[in-house]
C-alpha cells in the first residue's frame, strides 16, 4: 500500500514538474496561478527538485531475498498499540436509540488481510472489519464493556485493547414526549 502511494505521488510530481505555470494579477490585486495562459500573464519557471535514489543492494539469491522480505514484512506488521479512543472509559452515554460510536486508534496502520473485531460485553459484535469506527445500535441500558482485537486472515488474535466500561442511559417510557399517557 505504501509503495503504491509512493508511486502515485512520484507520478503526480513528475507531471507537475513538466507542467507550465502562469501567474497574473487581476484588477483587484488578487494573484492568480493557472496551467493555461491568460492575457497579461507571465510564465513561471519551477526549479528542479532534487530526488533521492536509495542505494542498490546486492542480490545474493532469489530465495534468500524473498525470505528477508517476508521477515521484514512480519516485523513491520507487528502492532504496538490498539486502544478505544471514543467513548472514553466510564463514559455515560445518553441516547434514546441506544446508539454508540466506537473509534479505535492503532499503531502501525492495519495491514492488508488483517481486521478489527469489536467485543461487546466480552462477546464478538458483528463481523471483523478493516474500519477504525464501529457503530452500535439498540444498546440496552446499563453497564457494558468494550474492547477491540486485531485479527489476521487466519483468524488469530494479534493484539487486544484494554477493556473500557460505558454506562448507557435511555429514558423510560413516559419520559420522552409522545410516549406519555394522559
């Protein structure tokens, strides 16, 4: 994923480096820039940006090189942190529909093939997903615990967050307008 991002960024920088840029000032004194000439515009020359080329390593053999890459990738995918950042521990949530958003923070980013599993009161809630935000609906009143696990493609748990406790408060019948009996 990172390599793809770097390739796209490099491509965009190359295309920008070859584009011609024009500058002009309008009647109100506002400076404008464009890639198309405008009456009274001047062409701006952008200096070449120095690039970086990593040193070329020696290849000692295809099999050994693949093993080194897989070992490096495993080390790179070792997760160091996962935590629930919303809601806060021991938060009181007041919501008539029992709606809760759970946001997760982790380091490093989730690797391809890995997913997050939300645990609600110790049991898996829904299917594992690659998103860092979970949406819960219809949560009953009372005390509940939340935790998140990182699960690889084989279903193995790689890391689990600390449990947090939330308190769901929902009004009872008669407290919400439209539910009162006269």
